[in-house]
C-alpha cells in the first residue's frame, strides 16, 4: 500500500504551490511556442570538435551574409512605349528596395546601362522600334558588352530586323545581412510577393540557396500535419480499447498539453524548428500517450466494484511509478 499512500494524497488535497507552478509552466511553454524560430543551423550537422564549426562561427561574426538574385522577365513588355518602360523601372525599384536589399548600387539592369550609354554617345532615344529594340539588340552585342549583357536577352526573329522582338530579359539585384536560414525564408516570400505584383511580365527569381528556403518553408505545415495525424491515430486506437468518450476526451487533452509543453521548452532551450527537432516533436506524442492512455485504461478496466477515488488510486498504484521510471 506504500505506492497508494504516496499517490492518493495528491488526489485529495490542494497544493497551492503546485497549482501555481503548473500555471506558470503552461504559460512558459506557450510563450516558447509563440517565439520558436525556424531554421537549421549548419553547425548542428557537424560534431563540436570539427574545425568547420569554428570556421562557420567566425564567418557569421565577421562577414555579413549576402547573395545575388537573378530575376527573369519571361514576357517582356513592348519597350517602345514609355508607360511600359516606367512599369519595368518600378518593378526593378521594388526588387532592389525589398527586405535585405542593398539598393541600386548592387543592381545590374540593362535599361539603365543602355540609357547611360546613349547619353555618353549623344544618341537620342525615341519611342520607336529602332531605339528600343534594334538599338538594344546591337548595343548588347558590342564587343565591350557582349559577355555582360548579350546572355541576358532572348530575341525572336533575329534575322529579320524589322520584325525583331525582345521576348525575355533578366537582371540581377544584391542582398545583404542574410545571417540565418530564417532570413532566407523571409527573403523568398518577399521576392515572390513582388513578382506576383506584375503578373503580365511572368517573373521568375532564382538564387543558389532557394532550395534551403523552400525546405524550411514546408517544415511548419508538415510538422502540424504529422502531429495532427499522429494524435488522431492514437485517439482512434485509444477509443478501441477504452470505449468511453469522456476518458478519450481527457486523453486527447493530455496529449495536446504534453506536446505543447515539450515543444515550448524546446524553444526556450534555443532549439529551432528544423528537420531534426521535427522528429523529436512527433515522438513527444508517443511520450505523452505513455502516461494518460495506460493509466486511463487501468482505471476503466478495473474489475473491482470500488469508488472512483479508489479506482484511480489503484490505477496510479500499479502504473504511475512504472511509467515515471520506465520500469
């Protein structure tokens, strides 16, 4: 009876300190979840004694992360119209002033360089095919500019100057202060939001680290989906063995609250949401079912005709200690 005497008092008395500790723990866990960060730190993939870990730390401390974004305009507008040129310039302005953007000093766009070249050479640009189609075509193929600009255009009817058409073009912008994978996710969202503002141009953006951002972008919905599926499956299995809706309801509440506690304190321990921690969070559901489902099953399946308090005491006596110490 020692086990029952050790467990039953907690069912019959109110512990003010314990109640306040539980309330504080719940609030602390919820706070941790609300402030949890996403992103995989590269040093987590290495052992602590690996010299690459120190190299990564020094690089993050001394050098600001940066990247160059290639932006392709698949459906080029008719550049002979001033309104279309202004629209293109506004689009470029939006990209170079986005979050993490460096600004015009890191932008390589042909329309500005072409206008500078025309001003230097004294050419007068008119709103016609000769100035904004044939002129751009021949300018991009000048020996001095060939390697820099010629590969940034896609032309149609190159052998027919009168019907020559600019089909597509690309330009580049520079970014800085990309310190973490989470920054890549924010930057990718910004790029796609700006591209969506100009649907008539059919804009595509590309960067070398885009795959990392896209993988991090699906971690949160995949984690929620996998956790939800695991909880639903466990509830269905529990319902098969414990055909009592009230007990199943409290099992569900216990699973959710324990999962919130595990995730919340992981966040407070500076554990980010990444593919590694996602596995831990899903396994936490199995940890929570160990307590509530087994004790609930022992409570419901007790064959003795006793009061609910005694039934709960016998369930705790048989299972609380083994569950606590994993006997």
